[in-house]
C-alpha cells in the first residue's frame, strides 16, 4: 500500500538527516514507539484498526486492539517516552459548521497541555482555518511560521492567516528554550509549509 511506502520513505529521510524516527501506534494493545516494517505492513493491511485519540487510549489498550494514533495520542505517547519533537502532515482543528456541530479536534487541546513540540504543514485545509487559529490563541498554544508569515493549509502554502515568523532553526530553538525556562508546559506548534515546487 502507498501508506507503507510513504511511511518508510519518511523514516529514511529522517535517518538521512541524522535523527532517529520513532513511528508510534498501538499494536495489539501495547503502545509501540518505533515500528518495524512488519508493524507498518500489519497496520496498513488490517481490516479493523481503531483511530486513537486521548479518549480512546484506555479502551484500545484494554481490548488488545490495533490503533492508529492521532496527533493528540501521538503527543501523549511521545511525551511518555521523552520525545520532544513530533512531525506530522496536518493537525486537526475546528470543523466548518462548528456553531451547530461543536466539532473541534482533540489535537488542539493536547497542544495546549502536552510538552511535545509539533512541526506540521498546517491545519487540514477542509477545516475552519480562522476558527482553528483563534482556538489555538485562546487556549495558549505558541505558534510560529518557519520561513513564512502565513499559516499554511496542509497541501497549500497559504491561508491568509498571519503568523509570527522564525527565519532559521536557531530562532525556533531559542523560543523553545525560553518557554522551558519559564516553565510553560504547552507545545510549540511550528508551521512549515510544503515547498513551492510541490
């Protein structure tokens, strides 16, 4: 499946850049940090894989099920393991029509309370992006654009929403350092847009 190929390619890129990938999932009721090729194949081909956010963790573990972790649960497990950086494609957010549905991703609340820094290509473009940005501000999530002044929208570089900007990794590292010196426990959310050519 394409998802296995993509996962292996991302892990290879991470290794080539000098870091150690630690893909996370729940495998048969056990939290697993650092999946094997066999684990990836099993997750991709299994017929019953649960989507696991914070609320689902205890159920999936106690039921000995397979679980694909959301941003929220991946942050929780990374934090348990002492992993301070998590890379994902897109975060969840406020859904369109929120006024009627009250549908807000648990990812946002986790960003406010779990000390794992998240690098993403934006909130998913199908969401209410201004609403998502407003909630991030309201719940105290520190956000920054890497070499951009605008919040990207997952597969698009632009959304029309202005961000604070960091031009290099050293600026982001200093921001992380200051947050920890101050005892802040929320994530820092780094928006890194896809390359222009893509």
